[in-house]
C-alpha cells in the first residue's frame, strides 16, 4: 500500500492526466484542406500544419494562396542541379 504522500502524489498525477488528455484532444479541431491548412474559427485567420507553409499564419486562405504562388514562382526560377 502507498504511504500518504505517495498516495497524494499519485492522485494529483491522475487528476492532471485526466484533465490534460481531453484538453489536448479537443484543443485543435477541424480538418486540414489539400494544402495542409485550415481556418481558425475562434481567433480568425488561416494557418498551416503541413506542407511548404507549415507553421505559418495568414489572414485568409487567399493570402496563403498568394504566398504559395510566390514561393512556387521563385523556386521555378532557381536552376536545378543535375
């Protein structure tokens, strides 16, 4: 059997896990589109989790598409090594 302090620590750990797991699962709802991005319904804006723009935040999907187009144009100008 666990001593008083150990039992309190175990209960506290279980409480933290009980509260944290659902929060992590619910913290970020919404599927990603073909670009690996989605709208943030609560705060507004549009951000990306996957793809070439992962980790970036935009005012809108249109702003993201402009940046993606700009990057694609820049990469097509760069000569490729064989």
